[in-house]
């Protein structure tokens, strides 16, 4: 029971971390595209 709970907690933490990485990646990508548009325009 304890090992199952720890595995569940670890997978949940990894899931949240991957969500944060995806979110930061999307934000940086949008900022990069906005910067390109301003440089071109």
C-alpha cells in the first residue's frame, strides 16, 4: 500500500512538472514569435 502511494505521488509530481514545462515552452514560443513579428514589421 505504501509503495503504491509513493509511486502514485511520484508520477503525479512528474505529471505536474511536465505540464509546467509545456506551459513555459508555449509561453516562450509565443514571445519568440511576437519578437520576430516586431523585428520584421
